[in-house]
């Protein structure tokens, strides 16, 4: 179900506010999740997971517990590496810590409306 014009405007305002308040987080949580996946990470991770599965099967067939455990660890590391996003290796934000931004009128109005709803429900 598509969003109404009002909902689209609210969403755009929320996205703009997020980019202003925390640009690093906003870029990490970008609107296109496929774009942030690194093809190289996925390929290497999948190959690592396959190698881990094969090592696990070899360990089970030889009844060698350390080989099986190593295979499981390699498989888990491969899956973890495959799911890493490209933004995880980006530069840290250069913002000055300790400087708090004042709340915008948009966020203040949202908070006021939320408080009014809470009061009305009680």
C-alpha cells in the first residue's frame, strides 16, 4: 500500500532530520540496503562458509572433534564476513564530541504531540 502525500512528506522530514543529527548512522542505514553490501565481502564470506562446512564434514567423518570445531568456527566467520557492510570500514565521523545540537522545532512538535496522546489516553 503506497504512502499518502502527507506520510511521504513526514518521512522525508524524518530522513532529513536523521541526516542532520547523525550522518554516519544515516549513511549506514541508507535507503538502499543492497548498495551498501560489498560484493567482495559476500564472495569471500560465502567461500569461507563453504570451506568451513567442508572442514566440519571432514571432522565429523574422521571423528576428529578439533577439526569439526575449527570447521564450525571457519563457517561462522565466513557468514559474519559475508554480512559485513561496506560502511563498516568507512572513515569515522569528524564531528566534535560533546557538542549537543539544540532540538529542532520539528522534533519538539513531535514530542509535544506524543505527550498529548499519552495524556489523552490516561
